[in-house]
């Protein structure tokens, strides 16, 4: 009885599959699913119907289609590929949906709405042999096409297909303009951002120039941040004056985040608003407004752009860290390991060990990832600073990683900064300053670069200058709050002999490192708060039982002898071991 219900018939079978589907899902799962749904409704289904076919089933990124005619199957598949190519022209390469299609003519078994048999299996095996954007057909299909189509197919020879006992002669069609398959997922793929044209809410033509200028300046300055990809101005300009669907705009621009803003005149003052939006959900990540006098509008443009760029880059990076933390360990790419490691606090040996392990994994996955080497160098330097032996092994290793990072990508600000500190800890200030100048030239708006300048100034004996820069960074980006910030501000106040300010700054930190606690103990001591100084010193010794003032001072790259003597006085007064 069961055999009577299974019907055999001759059919043309097409199997289509999305090239690079797994890569696209890893980058943007929700956006990919929405894009596939749109293509199915807008292109696949109407074209299949027009050629007398039916969609048997959709399987994730694949689709099984039945046609009554081999000629209609090929013509329908060609029309589908042409339509897909048209829809892809306005998309960045990583967001293009490209198909491979295999077609066979043969017997199929029908059961309900589904079909089975060698006819289906051969089509499925031919599909991977198709060029992206093209077709791969069997000899049976080609025979049906003779005299009915001008399309030229290339003989691919006899193919031994998996689980098919006899060889199948295959023929390929490649479009004149080869379809570009989405590029493979970079092991350290970066978040992307598009800056939409700022809206002129005032109707003042002069302010339109300002809107255009501020949009272009933001794009230019964001492009300096190597940890993100910035969509070109030409791509985002088409959204000028539109009521933008953020999810759709994100998909079309290939952007994870969108920045939009407006300029509005209010009497004698002008208000500039800006917001950062996560494209996949259209959710707001951050928003701010800036006010200035009408006659100051163009004078404050640079300051406004600097503030917006500093904050935007920090918010994109923070959002990336959150995404990386949510991913299961098995899906972590090198970029995600670096994000997670860099976000860890500096304060404990446990966190330092975890950071080193994450950077090691990133380098294992991608031995050419320069930023992973740079961050590994920083982590090893921090470990060396708490090593109370006289060994230089950790420092030598840190310097090797810095040099490797620089060799891999000298145009990355972080790699230049790795070289700065590799030289500073060896007392080579002249080459350190050269690398610092290159880092600033590459990206003067990066908050971490500016704080490195301040830390360097403090070590070279200019604490007041360092304090000014550190506070300015916080004004530019109120969200900038790495675990080490308050401790570094506190050490600058200490060198400026402002002990109460040093204590206040360091006490604001939720993750003060062991070596920053040494400065806090010295600050308490020289401020006359001896009991607190001794308590803090005891915490240092508990964390580092072999701690010695001599060894600690030997690893502080303070350029002025008076600053070393000053720190030593505070440490010994706090009761730290000599």
C-alpha cells in the first residue's frame, strides 16, 4: 500500500545555495535572515512561478525547486541569477547574496509535497560545482536545451558525485561579469559604522554647508580608527533628507552601527545633536547634544567633531566588547578574543593571566594579527612590573611582541604605542618620542593615544601637562573609563605633589592595580594619613609577598631623579619593605 502512494515522474530539479552563508550569519544573523526573506519574496518566488515551477522546500540557505521542463528550469535559474546580480550592485561585497545553482533532469519520487530520488540527489551534488552567480547542469539538461537557448555552457567533464554510483557529465555557465562571492570572514573582522548626512533643521543655507562639513569631518576622523570599518561618504550620502529605516539602511550599507545627527538654530544659539544606533535592532546606543553661539558655529566645528568622534569610537568599541562576551567560546574569532582581553581590568594577577591567554588564542588563530601582538606586549610589561626579581626575561619578551606588531602593521596606532613603551621601559626616550609622534599623527582623536601622551609626559617630569590632557580626554568622552585611568591620573597628581587630589582620583578606581596601590600608599603617607598608608602598603605585600621598594623603583621609568627620590620617600614612609 505504501508503494502505491509513492509516485514516480520525470522532472527538472534545481538546487540553489547561498555562497558564504555561515560567514554572513556570523557577522549579522538577524540581518542575513531578513535579507534572505526579502530575496525569497521579491525575486525567487515570482520568478519560479513565472517559469511554471514550484518551491518544494527551503532549507536554511538552500532551496529545492521542481520544474516540469528542463528548458524552463534553466531559463528561470538564469533570470534569478540576473535579478540577484541587480539587487547586489548597491550593496557592499560582504552583504551580497550570491547563489550557486545545480540543475538535473531525471526521475523523482513524490510523497506528499516533497520529492526524492537520484534526480534530486544529482542536482544537489551539481550545485557546489556551479560558479558563484552561475549554473552547473547535467548532460541530460543540456540535451534538452539544444536549439532552444543561446546560452553557452562549458564542458566540466565527467564528475564522480558523492553517493552516485555512475559518473555524471557536467556543464557550467559563468556570467560574463563574474559574480563576486562575499569575502571570507576575517579572523579579526571589525565592527562597521556609517555616518548618515547630518540634517539641517533650520532652513539656513549657510548651516547646510556646516552640516555637510561636520558629516565629512566625522567620517574622515573615524576612518583613523583601525579597529572599525567606516562606510564611505558616497555610500551613505544617498540617505540625505530621507526618513531612514535604520535596519534597512544598515543592511544596504553593510553597517553594524549608524551615526546620525542634526543642526538646529534656536535664536542666537545653535544646537547640534548626534546619536549612535545599532543597525540590526535600530536600538539607541548613545545620544548627545552640543550647544554653541551662532557666531561661534564654524569656530567650534573642530571641537564638536573631536568630541563626537572620541565618544562614538568608544561606544562602538564598548558595544563590540558586549557582543564578544555574549558569543559562546567555540565561535570566538581572533578579533573577539582581543576585545575581551583588552576589556579586562589591570588590577589583579588573575585578570592579567586571563588577558594573556586570550591574546595567545588570538595569535594562534591569526598569526598575522598585529593588534594581538601589541596587546600581548602591554600585558607582558604589566606582568614584568609586578615581578620582584631582577630578571629581564618578561621585558625582553614584551619588546619582541612590540617589534612584531610594528613589523606587521606600522600604520596601526596601537602598534606604534607598543613600540613607545618597549623603548620607555628600556630608558630609550628618543625613539619612544618618535613612535609617539607617529601614533598621534595616525589618530590624534583616539582617547587611548591621548592618555598615553599624558602618561609619557608624567614620566618625563611634566605632571601638570599630563593632568590637563587626562582631564581633557574625560571631557571629550565621558564614557572613557578603562580600569587604569584613575590610577594614572592619581600618579600624575602625586608627581605634582597634590596628594589629596591623588588620593581622590585613585579611590575612584574600582580596579586599582597592585603597582597603582603603591602610589596610593605613598600618597597617603606624604599627606600625613599614616594609618591608611600602612593599610594600603599591607595590601600590596599581601598581593606581592616578595615586594621590595628597590626592585619596584628600578622598574619605574621616571626620567627625573627627584621624582624617583620623592616616590621612594613616600613608599618607605608608608612602611613598604625597602
